[in-house]
C-alpha cells in the first residue's frame, strides 16, 4: 500500500439526495450528482475528497449506500487526486471492516474517529486505531472531542502515532496551540486543520493539510487560501480569509451540514435536503447564515480567484 501523505485541501463532501418515496426518509442518494460534485471540487484546485464523514451524513446511510458513496468518489477522482474515506464506527470491528472495504475499493487513506458512541479510555482508543491501522491503508486519526467526548490530546496522539500506517491527524478541538505540540510530540504525523474557522491559524502554526467543509461552496478560493498560507504570504491570506471566516464559523456549529448545503445553493450549486435527524434550518439561523454568506460572496465577486 502506497503511504500517501494525506495533506493538502481534502473536502469533506456534502451528499446530494433526490426525492424518492421508496428510499429512507423519502430521499435517495443522487450518485450521479455526487460524482459531478467530486469532479468539480478536484477541477477547482482541491487535492482530495473525503466521503462518508459527518458532513456526508454517513450515519444516516445504509451500509450499501455508504460503500457506494465511497466507490463513487474513488471512481470520480481517478488519478487526479486522493480519496480519504470515513470509516467511523461504534467499535473497532466496525471501523476495521469499513477500512477493509475502503482498501479493497482503492482509497488512498481513511479517516477514523475514536469509538463513536462510547467514551473510550486511552487503552481502548489505542486498540481501536491498532485494528484500523492493521488493514494497511494510511490512517488519518480524527480528534473531535466535541462530538465523541474523547479528547485525543497531543500526549495520546504521540502514542497512536507509534502504530504502523497512522500518518496524519485531523485536529478539530479548536485549540490551535495543539498544532505545535503535536508536531513536537509526534513529528512524523501530518497535522491537518479540521475546523474551517481556525484553518488559517492552524496552517500558520504548521498544519500542512486542511480537511474542510466550506470548499464545498468555495473550492477555488479555499485552495488559493491554502496555497497562500503554505507560502507564508500572511497579508494576502488574511485579506482573503477575513471576509470568509464568518461563513466558515458555521462549520463548527451543530447545523453545519444544513449550513454548508445552504451555502452551496447560494452560489448556484445543488445542496438540497438532509436526512433525519437533521431538519431544515429555522428562520432565525437561516437569516444569520445568509448574512454571513452574503459578506463572503460579495467580497469574492469583487476579488475573484481563478480556479
């Protein structure tokens, strides 16, 4: 298995649905539209695609849908980028099984949370990642203590980094101080910014990847922002980031899936509905989101970024 560096801008893809009374919640996955979206992201400068993450509503999919989503992304991207498949599971046996399928289907890597419905201790977390890493596909560990209630501190990550095939960490704690500490304790790990609203701060501290939500809305602009940060062009990066960050903050809110799909609609893409438990945004949050999006869109209209 080639040990890809799972860096660059990898988009946690939103998943389109079409109305279908025979499908779960009356919504079937629109695989053709999803394939087109994956290609659009790659063609607009993003390095990779991340299917079956929280933004991709993996927990609302059937097993057959979940695997087909991953295969669709892999086929759509082809040799033009990387695909990092979400393999989150309640326990190690589920996560390992999803990693095995991802490897069979040709994924370049997998993204894996700790056990998703159990507040695991450090020994249990290590076992979880040991099982996933044993498949042989490059593993990006995902630290999201907000949702999992398990905090993969830099100290814990240093232990996980000792496992073969663990190559990266998506850091979503919101604490940018951790970027340097992770680099100190586990220098072999690629540090990936996980929250859009601290992405620039994380990149300036040494993150060399961005596993991102809002590139579903602004792919070329996000790729350009990443490039500016990696080149150390702080003034130019800030000039682009500051008008976008109010919209980016929605990536860290409970309604992030609905918000990003709404953002896609506002720039002329298809976002569409979500499956339960997610419902439509209430009127007050919709108005707030639209105001934040207008600021971003108005700025980009007068300061366009070439794909």
